C-alpha cells in the first residue's frame, strides 16, 4: 500500500489526479489507511504494538507525500503559506511618489524669505474684482480687466459690465497684498506664494496656470534701495552669488515707480518678475494714510525661478505629468 500510495502521489500531475490519490489513500472517510486503521482491533494482542507502529510509519510517509505533492502543484503548503517566498532575496522596491519640483521650490523660497523676516500669507484663488483690480488701482475701463485676459467665472459680458458678484481666478498674487493690508496695520513684511491663472498660450516660458511669489514690505521711510537690496539678496541666495540680474523701468498701476526684474540665462535676459514702490492710491484703498507709510512690493514667477535654478528649458515639462521628467527632482 505504501509504495502504491507514494507512487500515485508522486506522479500526480494536476489538481485532479492529486485529489484522487489523496482521497484513495489518505481520505478521512474511505481512504485505504483509514480501512487498515479500522482493522487494527482484530490484530492479536501480542502483534498489536508492532502493527500499530508500522501503521503509524506508513501513515506518516503518506501524509508527507501528500504535503510534498500539494506544494509541488500549488506552490503553497497546507497552511496556505507561499513556499516560494525566500526572505533572503533582495526585495522589490515599491514605487514611492515624491514632492513636485514646484512645491519643493515654494518651500525653498519661503525659507529664504523667512530668513529675511518675511512671513507667509495666503489668499483665495477665486477672487473678486475689488482685490484683483480696483484696490490695486486698476480702474473699470483698464485693459488688464479684459475678459480675454482673465478667467472670469461669471459670463464675460457680465464681467465686462462690472456686475455685482463677478468672480475670477486671480491673475496675480498682488491680491494678497490688499487682503493683508485690509486686516493688518503696518509695519508689514509678508510673502505670498500661490497659483495664478491667465489665458496665455503655452510656450517655453508661459503656462495658463503658474505660481507667483508676492512680497510686500510696509513701514515708515521704505525706499527703492531697500527693494533692490532684498531682491538682490534673494536672487543670490536662490540662484547663486554669480547670478546677473537687472532692473528695467516699467509700469504697474499699483506701484510707482515700477521696475521689471530680469536674470541672465544662456546669454538672454529672462524676466522673472515685476516690482516697485506701493502706489499711494493702493494705501488709500486699504485705509492707510499714504503720507505716513511707504512700502515696496514685488511679484516673481516661481516656475521661471525653478527653471533657471534647475536648468529646465520648457515650463510645459513641469506640468506634463511625465514621471521620467519629474522623478529627476
Ligand atoms: C505681475 O503679475 C505683477 N503683479 C507683479 C508685481 C507685483 C509688480 C508687485 C509690482 C508689484 P507680471 O504680469 O509681469 O506682473 O508677472 C510677473 C511674473 O510672472 C513675470 O515676470 C513672469 O516671471 C511670471 N509670468 C507671467 N505670466 C506667466 C505665464 N503665463 N507663465 C509663467 N510665468 C508667468
């Protein structure tokens, strides 16, 4: 019986033949072993001990063969554990996500400005015309309010008519300047980093959604020299001591005088932000006395800073969602 059982189990090539052999020899109800066990009662007293030992031997070897055959056919032992698992082999590293380069940049910029005493402030991405335009000295008929240059959430016609309740996706973080000044008295020293939206056609340096870092400092006797110092120290910290930057005279409705700030990259001047001294009309709009306070503000493109630091040539790569690109940062 033993050799017959072992041969049958050993040659079982699929689940069916294995199960048939298992039931035939080791089945609990009608198996051959069970039959022999039942007959043990009729063995004469002096032979019973030897017969019992022999039976146990055979039983054990058949049960072992069942186990071996099962493992061979399923890769699992009778407890269901995977016998193919080898804990000494090196593991497969799971794919873990990481922080997006722009988020990393935001953390880095916040840290640099924090060292210069600027605290982070936040404002909503869905704004009203008061914070995005009016308080920033951008009157109703100003071209910057054109529905073609903004993402209005109401209809373009309603926005053009300046109707109550109009909302838009903010086109600049300068909105946060207004919100901070409405709620706080000077001295003020804040930055605000966040998303802004413009219907610009995407190219290597433009994207319809991008980030800005706004800075605002209000105190007594603030000068343009203070502004230039802060921007130069910032640029040297983030881009390196050898970075070349320049200030060009410019115009923004909410600053006077205004400048555009560029850095040199591969022989080309790239604009990375606008800045200037806060316009007296802005101070009046938030309830400050322009005779008593002065201040500077700036708004820098976060993507362009990140691109310059990491040598990224096309802003669209940052938002393609391509992990081969993103996982390099
Ligand atoms: C402004 O948005 C002003 N609010 C900046 C400012 C703040 C001036 C405070 C004075 C005082 P501007 O439209 O130039 O300015 O945008 C600022 C920067 O945002 C640009 O220099 C550029 O770096 C970045 N930027 C503008 N449009 C895009 C775009 N479509 N994609 C990526 N970056 C952009």
